[in-house]
C-alpha cells in the first residue's frame, strides 16, 4: 500500500492543476467576451407601391432561414409588378435578444414625397385587410383600413392618394366572381 500513495498523490496533483488551469481559461474567455452565436437569414423587402399584389403585402417583412421556424422563403416574384427581394442579414445573439430582428429593414414607399412616418402604419393597415374582399366603394375601403383618422394632418393626403391608387388596382385585378360575392354598399336603383 505504501507504493500506491506516491502514485495517488501525483494523480491528485495533476487533476488539481488541470482543474485550476481550466477555471482560469474559462475566466479569461469570459473577460475577453466570447463571440455569441450569429443568427443568419433573409427578409423579404420591397418598397410600398399601390400595384403590389396581395402576395407581396402578405410576405413583406417575412424573415426566414436556417435559424428561423420557416426555413424556405416564398416563391419570388409574386407577379409582374413584384419588386420583392430577399435581403440577407446576420445578427449576434445579443442583438437578437435586444429586439433588432423584429425591426431589421425599415419600410419605405416608392412614391416620391411620401412621409416615412406613415409607411409602417400603412403597411399594418394593408396587411389587416389583405385577405378581405374589396368593398364596392372607396369610402368602404378607406373605412376598413381605418388609417386616415390616426395620421397627422400633413400625412393624410399622400396616404389617401396611395390608398386611392391601391383601391383602383384591387378593383381592376378583382375577378368577376369576387365582385359578385362582395356585399353591396350602394343602395338599389329599383323602386
């Protein structure tokens, strides 16, 4: 048994030195700042314009990639006037937890002199009514979006012009069966 004690002491010393070195190495790594994992993906971006298809409005702002629930992006382009593009991005873990991913690409409008402050609420309103049938009247469409009353007075007119063009585009592309299914907002001519 006396021959084993020197061996046990040597093994214990080696294990102790290994544990101390590992602790110091971990402490140095923490002080230097370990590179956090990166989240990489794509976001569907496009300038807002009145002739956007419903698919463009639906997918605008969509984030996808290896680190997301949705791995594959939508089939682009959505239609002949589609300006949607996948924009690559990468964030560190700290940026992800601070909320950077939710507001990666700013929404902008293709129309000149359109107020930048009105782009995000306009997109929100367009997404809210995107799947609905197009009303028979412009006032019905504006009422469904419900945006003009919430905007500052200088922003109302450019947004109204945008929505008028959007309404005309939706009515032009609406199929005849969709028009028949839409509820009538107008009074009947029959007496």
